[in-house]
């Protein structure tokens, strides 16, 4: 009977440790998600130069497009 009690204690300990690991993993994933969002925001910003039209083509070529 003593073995069964020890096994139950081990199972409870493993459940507690698993719960802690899950919470740590959740925090890590939230950090990764927020980092990805920040990266996406940084990549979508346009520079001032890209707002201006290109003057490399002559006016006659621009009207044909």
C-alpha cells in the first residue's frame, strides 16, 4: 500500500511541474508573438522617400502607362 501512496505523490508532483512548465511556455509564446507584431509594424512603415513619385522616367513615358 505504501508504494501506491508514493506513486500518487509522484504523480501530484509531476502534475505541478507540468503546470509550471505550461505557464512558462505560455509566457514565452506571448513574448514571441509580441516581438513578431513589433517586427511587422517596423517593416510596414514607409520612408519619406517612398512617398514621393519617381522622377526617373520622362513625362511622355508616364502618360503612356
